[in-house]
C-alpha cells in the first residue's frame, strides 16, 4: 500500500534511497496535516483512507529527520 504514496524506483528504474522515500512520506503527512487540525477544531472525522495512509506513512519512515 505504500506504493500509493511513493515510488521505490526512480525514472531510470534504479532504486531510490531510503532518505528520499522518507522525504516523500513526510511530505504526504505534511499535505494531510490539515485533516488532523480540522478534526481537532471541528470534530469532523479524518476520512478512513487518509487516516490509514497516514498511519502507514508514519510506520514506513526509517530515517530520523534532522
């Protein structure tokens, strides 16, 4: 399912670094943070698919951000 968020190979077919993959996952979390804020402020639930992908993204990040 992580393939929905990031590509593990580059445009030439080579394997991407874990650092780059983690950056893509963090970017997905950044882009969907507004759902979390909306839920806290208004009580409107985060869509199930977004919540599931956010959980997956957090679990897949391997390298700690600096």
